[in-house]
DNA sequence: CTTAAATATGCAATCGATTGCATTATTTAT
DNA sequence: ATAAATAATGCAATCGATTGCATATTTAAG
C-alpha cells in the first residue's frame, strides 16, 4: 500500500499516445519542433499520468545539472544565512537549484562535501572555507577538474578562482579609529586564526589605525582564538589583569558580547570603562545592553554578487584568468557600546 | 584551459586495464565476487585517472539516491538549525546525503522545493511546513507517490505520515503556570497563526493553565499574528492600553523581546510591571537584559529522532499505519524576565 | 584424472531523458 | 501541378553505472 509507486516516464506517455518518446521529450521541453496541437495532447496526458521528469536521467544525459553547491562553515550563522538568501534569490531567477552544506569549520567535512558535490556533478561551487583549512589541495584539485569554484567571505588564492569579499582591512581600520576617536588609548584586539586571510586583514586594519594615530602597538593586546563564546570569557579575564585597557575591537560579535557579559559581572562598565566594537552585526548585538557597535557586512549582496559571477562563469560569459577579487563595502554601525567620551568627537 | 575536463568513467578504467566495465564496477563497490588482486589493480588505476563515481548514473540505475530532503521554514532560525544539525549527524552515520531547503514560510516555495526534491528522487523528505500551509494537497500527493514523508515540529495529519513534535501543550501549560505562580493575574498570550496545530496547542496549554488556576479567560488577551518583530511592537502598544496586564506568554522569543524593548522604552519595567515568558530559547534571549524565561525545545534530539524514523521507513524496517506521533519533552528555562514576586513562590 | 563445486570475469540489458540525423507530411513557390 | 522548402515526427545512439545470467577458470572431491 505504501509501496513506492513506479513513476510515469516519457515512455509511458509515448505508449499511451502512440507518439515516439523523443517527440514526448521535446514536447515537454516546449521545443519549437513540435506542433502546438501535439504539445497540448502530450501535456494533458502527462498530467493525467502524474508524470514528473526524472532529473537524474536528464542531468546524466545533458551533463548539465543546473545545480550549484554552497559550502558554508555553519548555516545558523547570521552572516552565512544572509549570503545563502542572496544566493538562493539569484539562483531562483536563473533557474538553478542550490545545495546547501555546512562544513562545521572542519576540513574533513569540507573535503567530503566537496566530493559529494562533485559526485553529483554540480555545475559550480561557492565556498567559504573552514577555519581549519590551511592546505588547499582539495580545492585546487577540484578547480583543476575544470569546474567553476568561487570563494566568498574567506578569500583563497587559487589560480582561476574569483574571490568575493568585503573590505576587511578598511572595516577594521574604521572600527579601530572609531574607538580611538572615542578616546581609547589601549585597545585590545580579539583576532581569529591568522591562518585565515580574513582575520589577517582585520588585524592589519587594526594596526594601521593605531599607527596612523601614533598609538604604539602592543603584542600583548592581540588575543588570538577561534572566537567562540568561551574565548570571550578568556579574553575578558586577560583584560581584567590589564587595567589600562579601555577599548576592545573584536573580530566577531559573539566573542565581544561574551566578554562584555563577563566584564559586567566583574564590575566593569561598558562603555565607560571599556568600549567595544564587534564585527558581523549579529541580531543579538542590537538587543544586548549596551547594544554593540559593530561592522555590518552586506551578506545578502555578497550572495547575489558571488552567485551571479559564478553563473557567468558556468555559462561561459566570463573567463577568469589569474585570480579576480570583488570587494564589497562594509558599514560601521554605531551603538551604545562606544557611546562614551562624546566630548572628543569632532562633530 | 579552464575547459571542463571529461571525467574518467569505469569504461576508461576498463579500457586501460582490459577488464570488463562490470568487473570494474564491482571492484569499486568492493563486491566479494572480485578477486582481491584484481580489486587492487583497479583501485590503483582509478586513483591514477582521478576517477570519481558519477552519482547521477548510479542513482538512476539503482533507483536509490541515498539522499534525503529537508525543508524548513528558515535555516537561520536557531531551532531549525539545531534540528538540521541532528539530522546531518544521523544521516552521516547512515551514509545518507542531506539536501537542505528553506520554504521562507511560503507555500509556493514549499511546493516548488517538494517538486525539485521529487524530481531528484530523494529517498524521503523531512519537513516542517510553512506558516502559510493550510491546504495539504501537495503533501498528500507526494505521500501518495509512496515516498516516506515525515513531519517535525509542525505536525500535519496525513495518512501514513509520522509526526515528531514537542509537547507544546505541556510546555505552554508550564510556562503559563510559571507566570501565575509568580503572581500574574492578567496574562496576555502572543499566539501564532491558529491554522498551525502547533500554535493551537500552545494556546490550549495557556488556556488550560488559566482554567486550572481559576483565572477567567479573556479573549482580548489573545494577540494573534505571524510573530515577527513588528508584531512585538504592535503587541506592546496594545498592552500599554491595558494597564491591568502583568504578564505575557509569547509563542516565540523574537516577538517577546521586541515587545519588551518597546515597553522598556515606554517606561514599563520587566519583570516588575510585566513578566515575560517566551518560546524557543533563541541565543539572544540569554543575552537580552532582562534575560528571557523561555521554553527550550530539544532541536538536536528532534533531528536525530525524526531522521532515524525516516531511515527506518526508507529501508522498510518500520511501516507507518494511520499516523504515528512521537512527542519530545521541552524544558522551561527560568531567567530574569519572570524573577518578580519571589514571595508567592511555593519553594 | 574426471566431475562437481566454487570462484572470477564477461556480456548485454537497463535506468529515463536527450539529440543528431533520417524520414515523412505539409506548405509554398514556380 | 510539380519541385523545393519547411514542418513535424521517428529512429537509434548516448550519458555512466549496475546486475542477472552466461561463461571461463580454478579448486576440491571422489
């Protein structure tokens, strides 16, 4: 009873009507070769039989899957899901399907997913590599098969690949300078793994802002971690032992908030004692008290941009030589966590 | 140069070695029919040629895709992504691939996604239906094809389908009674669309708790909406015109927090003037001040449970007659938004 | 040293849709 | 009215892997 019904095929339609299956196929694809009258008959029969194209067969034959793969570290991450939203919108317009996967920040899963996508012959892949990914062989191999591969958010220097990123350097520069303008002199930076270009760039932006404002660099002020919640607590503890610290620029919001919570519990006031700037503009950052000044990344736009570039590559409109980089502009969102020292503001 | 390389097939291996392609196929599938010596030779050659199975061909031939589809309203939602995490873990163990899709709460997309999954001949589908879904024909049709279909979170009464849900009634009952114990007498309920069984159950739980405690029901206290952020603002405005209200049980956290923000801005104190209980245990609920008392749903567990039931159905271990329901237990997480009136606590 | 049994490999059909080329039916032009 | 052009349909190969059955090879048993 719940036995899997055999689904109708073009051959069933063909037999039922006396047309050849090639005619049926063409009719269902609305080919101009087929007479309108015939199309109508075939379409009706196909509805009657509950026909539905077997994509597997079609994809096998045509060697085109009209499907792209997307690998993100974690789909629950607000930024990732905005990018996905952008990708899906664009893909929908172009008639592509999207397979979404999460690497959970591990290379092992990343490799496996890439293999699966390849086995399913997706037409191209969009990827934000995992934090663990320091060796790029699997990505290069994939690229060498001749399939379009495009990096977003976390850039990667592979011949023939496009990178779509935001200007992390500028964003971090602005964020840090904002702290400086608010009067901060001793600014800690919560950095992610420097193996990722993205975190290196944020770190560079931070340093550049200090240098430009003649504030000496202090290596003790750089806390490198995976930027998880617990790393915020660890960071806050370190800060408590550095009483001169009056500002923090964190490379993500989660860690910033976790640190602020810990500091608040331990008698420090934000922003009066220590000002905070985060990165990512997570929903919780607007809701936390004090609300967190942070960098908004145009995730949705990035998704649209990345996918449209990928589609151009797939249909041959665009050829990538060397490596190409598209840079999107982030935006500093000023909130309460940096509202101190209004006096020293230039406005 | 970036030309798509033709990928090696079993026939290439077969030609290169002089074995028949069927032997190659069996060898690559580690069939006991093939001599170990031969397997080794074939495996080596396949590596040399960079062979990778064409899943499309394999799936077409075997009529088994080893892939399941998951449709959720929105992958960014914390609860959804925990369910997905649970599903992926289980699927990984069983050697299944997972295609994740989001309906964005629209029936139109839901239908389209179901079609696409069907066209790709997934072995089964897990779905949390969209808020708009009041007509179940597309789901029944899918089910009638004889494919396993399983509902989670948002139950749906279709012959032969299993539902995996949490006990919304009990959770809401507990949540409401918690407010009552804290001394609330005039409790508003933010409800979702009553077309969804889930929200009906939460509403029933709320009513039952009031009845049990001899608190009169008041229809003016039921605010029905789609539970978006803006609905929290609307709810808060209504509350301001009902000065006797001293508690709110919201069917989700987002709306609760948005309402609390608005009330705070307008001079009301939470929990002193109005206590709040939410639903879902979103990350931001722990971080908002005051932190929100809420219902935690075991999303991860639900994902594991739902997918393992689906796999049993796929491999025929389990047969579903009528409709089967698995109920998981939610947990009340008590935080600051209900910390008033400690005196009246029984403890 | 046969014969039966067991092991290893090959052959060919199959899954369902697509498509180049061939064929037939219908128009159009002369 | 007939040749030429155009439109509509059919034939058969193809995509790549799998698998029931047939065949060949080896091993074991008598």
